[in-house]
């Protein structure tokens, strides 16, 4: 299976982004991109988008993604080009049922057209590289199902062009909840100074303070119970993700919240500080980052070009290139 995954630069990356995504981007044959085109579906500040794109790409490299696997989505034109071809294959009805559009755009003033059509771009991200299986969580399976539907429809109407991906449930990903509101996901889209969010580039003393202030409850009993003790459970799951332990078993080693929080802070820093050191090295050497991203871009362009050309030709485009087809 070809691994393909992207991260939107809509905020500064968090601990959850690292535990659930960055540290998993290790396949030397994979394609891992900063999804800056997807980030434009909502109102944005251009300078901030550019800065976050660079920061996100550098963090992906610092986390250990192999050379040639990381690139910026907008640097590979095939993503947008195939996205448009898939817009010409999709129907308004199916796009209007997409959950992101229903929750963020439907009946709202100044909703961007790109929010409505971006599932086609996401389908292009998947189909460009011949991905045959797409591991997804519950929040993304609808988009992968659309990619399947579009691939099947395209193949039926224009000829066999795309691998039809199979939807497979991803292995249970690390669930990192907000430290101040443990019933909500820790999100990179939260304000930069959100008290419940651990940013990957926050100073160590800030990270430790965030953890020590994490919301728990009044019982002072450490046990893994998501419904009754979401704050404590979140701390246990973060500790388990950072140390490779089991959250239920880890709970038995604590008689109070103070020691648990202290150990969680230590474990989080043991994961983040090496990442920050590698990031600092890369950030101080922009030429190396440029070279690595160019390598990833060139490899993605080369890999995606044949399938894009096949799709264009199947739909009757590129006649200046395909003389035989043009005169048939």
C-alpha cells in the first residue's frame, strides 16, 4: 500500500498531531504533504498561511519523515488539476451531503465554493498515487467513500484509469484531548494561547505548566474511565502514547493526581524536546529545508504525472499532445 497523508496548516501543530500523525509518517515510499490548498477553504491570512505551511513542513521533516516523502500540496499542480476533473465527475447532491459542508458552510453567508468542492480535491490526493487501501478514522470515512464512488464512476464512464481504494479502519490512533476541556479534541485550530493545548514548539516550562494545570476531578482517584473521569483518562492515554504503556495498567501505579501529572509532563517532554532540537537545526538551515521539500515535490510530480495524463486523455483533454486521438 502506498501511504498518502496530509496535514492542513490551519494552526500551530499540537502534541496530538505528533502522536497521531507525524511520528507515523515513516514509510519511505509514502507521500506526506502540507495541505495548504485545503486550508484555503476558509477565510485565512496569506502571511500566516505561508508561515504555518513552512513550520508544518519543517516539523514533518524534523519528526523523521524520510527524504523525498514530504512536500507542499500546492507545489504539485496535479492535485488541483485532478481535483477539477473530479469536480466534473461528481454531483451536487453528493457534495451537499458531506459533513464538513453541512457543519461549516450550508446556509452560512460568504461560504466559499471551495468548501463545497474540497472533497473532490481530497479524492484527488488519494487517487493520484494509486493508493489501494486508505486507513481512516470515523471522521474521514465519508470522504474516502466519495473517492471510491468517483473512481468507480470515472472508470465506468471514461475507461479504467484509477485504482478503487478500499476503506479500512485505521488502527486505534492516539486520542489527545484538550487539557482544559477533556471532552473535546486538542486542536491546532484553537487560539495559540489556548490553555488546554500543547503546541510542539512551546517552551518546555510552558508545556510542563499546561500539563500540571490539566483539569481532572475532585475524587483524586486515578483510574481509566472515559465517561466518568475524562480528564484523568486523557492524562493516562497521553502517558501511554508517550511511553508505550497501557493506560489501564498505568493507572494502578498512582494514588493521586499530582504524581500522575508530573510523570505525564516528563513523558511529553521526552517526546517533544528531541523534536524541537531537530526542528531548530532545520529551521536554522533554510537551504536544506528547501532542498528536502524540492526533493519531495519532484518525486510527487513524477509519481502523479502518469495518472493525471491518463485521466486527462480519458476525458478528451490533451489533444495537442495526443495527435492520434485528435484526428480519430
